[in-house]
C-alpha cells in the first residue's frame, strides 16, 4: 500500500504541522496502465508511454448530499501530487496502475463518517481547460467543460476540430492526456484515526483516439512504365454532427465502458482531418492480412504498429502508411466520414494519362463506440482493384465483446 499525506483539511485544521494522530482517509485509485500481452486473447491493448503517463494528480473529497442541494457539498479534503508516477505502480496482474493516497481529515468528520463524493483529475493542466486547485468547489468540478474558447484573440479548442490534436500534449499545450474519475455517495470503512473509502476510484482518459492506416497490393516488377498505376489518398474527412462542442470533464457517476457526458450541440461542419496530397501509400504482397479477423486486441495493435514502422533489425520493411492519429473529445455518435483517393494511370503529361477520383465511406459499428477512453483503427487497402476496402476496428476498454472487437485500455 502506498501512502501519500495530503496537505488538505478543513474545520479549522492547520495546513501544516499536522499531528500524527490526526484522522486520515485512505483512497485507492486505479488508472490506465500497461496491460500484459498474455491477456491479449481477451482484448487488452497498451497505451504508449506518453498516453498513460500522469504528470499531476488532484483529489477532492466532499461530504455527500442528495438532491438539488448537492452542488456545494462541504469539502472534506484536497490532495495534489505533482510526481504521481512515483506513487502509482502496476498491480500484480500488470494491467493497471494503482496507488493508495492518504488525506488528512477533521476529527468531526472521522467521528461522523458520512458518505462522500470523490473527484479525481489527472493531467488537468491543459491549454483551454479551467484552472483547478484546493479552493475549487464541488459545483465547479461537476460543471467543468472541455470546450472551444477565445482567449486574447486566440481560439483554443482542446481535443476539438479547430486545431487537431495529433500527439499527446506537452509543454505549453498541456501535459499528458486528461483523465478523470468520480465516486458518488461512497461508503467509508475503518475506524478513526484511519478511515478508507471502500470503493476504488477508476480514472480513465476523457478523450478517445482514431488512427487511419492504408496499404495496397504490390505491383509486378515487370509493369511497364506506360501502364503504371498510382494510388494516393488525397483527403480524409469526418462528417458534421460528430464531435460535441462541449464535453464534461467528470462523468455524473463512476466510469462504465459506455459512459459519456457531453453537451447537446455538435460541430455542424465537415472536418478535414488530413490532406496528404502526393503521398503514395506503401505496398504489401497481401494487404488484406492487416484486416481484423479474430486476433486479440494487443496482437492486432502490434501487427498494425509493425506494419507502420517495420523492423530494421529483422529486415522487415514498413507495409502500411499512417495518415493520421487524432485525439478527440468523446462522442456518443456513430462516427463516420469519407476517404477521397485518386487512381492515376500512365505517365503524367503524356497522352493517355488518366486520373480518377473516388470516395469510400468509413463508419463505426454503432453509436457509443467513441465514448471516452476508446481507440479506433480505420484500415483501408487496395487488393488488386481500384476500390478501397475499409475496415473499422474500435477498441473499447474494460470489457470484452467479441462481436464488436472490444478490448481493454489503450
């Protein structure tokens, strides 16, 4: 068990020089970790190091109140940890990060032992996010939004479509991917001076990820220059009414695989995700081998990564072209869009040269597949024809449903 002493308190308790016998409240936190590959047959997928790293962790505890008067429940304690990776470690199975924090509470709270509401925020320092600290109220946390705003004539649209997020934020744009967790009306165990929240807080990413990868069949070496056929993806677009204009940082309840909390309005216009222009997609002897069949989640993710990056030590060349990795606010919609591509035949600027533009649609299996903490792979390939075959595989954490290819956290 890992213990980290909070500097928070209330009811007249001093923020420093806290006596050792002062009551304390233990809270266990589970966060997205590195699932072990041996569990890939049930669909685990690892996030990259920067996707799972927690740079800052904040915990608020309030006394629980029912009904309309619950907005500003009395604050019990606050904790802020700026080196959380030193406190959080893989559990015995290796699939999550976990740690137990110890917060100082008042004597009157320890004696009363009321049920509590717990809010946990990881990597909350994001460009365009509200500022949170020990004075932040329950009402502010409950209503905190990820949304587009204009600050000093600069439009900031975190994880939206105005400025696309193509990498995990670092530096002035933020630190890591935002994550949150919440408990409502949680029961306490133990006895003063050491109490504990009986239910762990599950902390997950508030955003989701989509990748676009492509391949084509390898052309015969004897192909005449005059008969040369080139295939290029020229544009990837996401339909309008897909990404919400507002997403709540905290859910209303504890996390479940399909949980989401967004506003009522969505970005109306089509969003241009990528315009690769003259980028020609890589070749493969059998591009259909990268289509999802029945692999475990980690096995499939590893296969796609190997196809994109290759392996020079083992003489494996890249066979897939990745045209985008994007992090978006969660959505309850059935995400869909259009891939535009060109087929060119012959030699440019010569007689008989022909360019044909075509489109292919991509669509998720169902609404709810892009709620928070999901990842989605869109794979398009040409296998001996001019038509683009599109396979969409969505990856969903914390549950296993083979018919929808759901897997654990990424």
